[in-house]
C-alpha cells in the first residue's frame, strides 16, 4: 500500500492490464491537461499485468511535463486478485480491483476511481472537492440502466433473463430503489467509510457463487444502496448515449444533450463504443487527440506493433487485419450480441 498522501494531494485511481496500456496512456494525458497544478497529482494504477518496459514508458510519458514535485505515478500489482472469478462480454478481471480499494490504499482517506476507457476534459480537483455528506461513495446515475428498465431489456440468461426492472428489484434486492442504480465508471470513495462497510469479502463470495449482469458494478450497487451521493452526469458522459434516447424521459433527454455539448469525462462504455474497436464511435476525437501525445498512437491507429510488444508474425497480423475489416462490415445489430466473442478473439490474436 502506498504511504499516506500529502496534504494537497488528489488521489486518482484506475485499473489496467497489458491490453489497456495505450488507452491508459491517453487517459493520463487527458488528466494532466486540465489538472490544477496547485495540487499534487497522485495517480495510482491497479496493475493487472503491465510489463516493466511499458510501465517505464508510461512513467517517462507521465513526467515529460510533470516534475516529481508535482505528481507521481504508482503501479500496484493486482495480478493475483480475483483470478478465480469468471467474467463475460468485454470485461477483464481488472474490473474487480476497485472492490478492494480500501485494502489497497490503507493509508488514504479518499480516492477518485476512474475507469481506463475514459477521457478527462475538466479539472478533477473540482470533483475531488465534492462533499460526500455522509455517503460512502459519490457516482452518477446509470442512464443506460434506466434505458434498459424503460425498454424492458432482459438480463443475461445466467441471471434468469429477467426484465431489467425485476433484475434490479429481485435479483439485486434493490426493491423499490432501482432508480438509484449508479454507474461505477467514475466513483469518489470515502475510503474510511468504505473500509467500515467491509463489503470486499462479501463481494468476493457473492461473485464466486452467483452470476451478475454487470459484475462488480452490480455488487457495488447491491451493497451500497442508500449510501450513495449522486453526481452530475456530465462527470460520466457515456459516449453512446444517443442510442438510448427514445427510452429516456424528457428531463433526461434534455440533460443528455446538455452533457454532450460540454462533457467533463467521456466514458467509452461498451465494446462498440470504444474508438479502438470502432473508429466511428461517438466522441472518439477526444480519445485520438490525447492518444497522439503518447507512444502508442501509430500502433493503435494503424493496427501494428506497439512499443514494448514482440513483433507479430506477418500471417498473424494479416489475419487480424482481415478479421477487423470483416467485423466492421457486419451490420451493427449483428455486432452487438457478438461483441464479447469478438473481444476474446482479439485478445487471443
């Protein structure tokens, strides 16, 4: 566990494995670009297996324009954690690391967790200073789940293929409080209160014995219901939000349009919503802008070998490019149900 932070430090935490290094690099650049340098930027990566060379490249990039007196980048080895718990769709075990944030940052009273598939466009010190008013965490309402409820979308087969409203009320046990379901991609933690809530061990047992539609996000909602302060949705602006427009009420539709004009954090939530999977993803230009400032832009844009990677055999890279081209020729309605399979094939290649 890192030592206690300095008095003026802002502790930002994300999670990544080797596959996510380029996107982590883009996120780091976006955080630095708008961060108030009157504060110390303490950035902690929950590391799911980033090789030493790539960690060194990230350190070099992080400190190009940020001296050690103004910021630090720390990697916490989490590869041993949550290995026995199965995932699905595009999720990796790194998604579970935030459940253990209280133990991983034992000496920290507060932490701001941000998913690695995001780009930050506003000063995070503003979010950091949000009073929690007795809540354990602060997070934004999950508008995608509101859409699922209103549209009658059913949960995955392993959870009974329940309509979303019944999944929240019965399977998660939220009863009449499903409207308070939050999105876990951006969470401000009161770590003292989170440790006191002691949900980590219960969460591990729960995830080992039962399947969940949205994995640790569901678990956090299950155990923290009623202990959450809601943040403005501009702090977690899901880029594919226009796709769910028809099933949001008028107030939320107006709020979504407002957020899209000036998002504070863009969240590329979902396989097809990620620019590296789909170059036409909404708001992808923010991602490409910050990726250009990293070592990985050419590799991601051209689909070649990234810094620190072993060169792929020629036939291997040809197959990858052919499959990628074929994937983008598929109609979107066909791509969505196959996205999890596509993600696993991509990782295998």
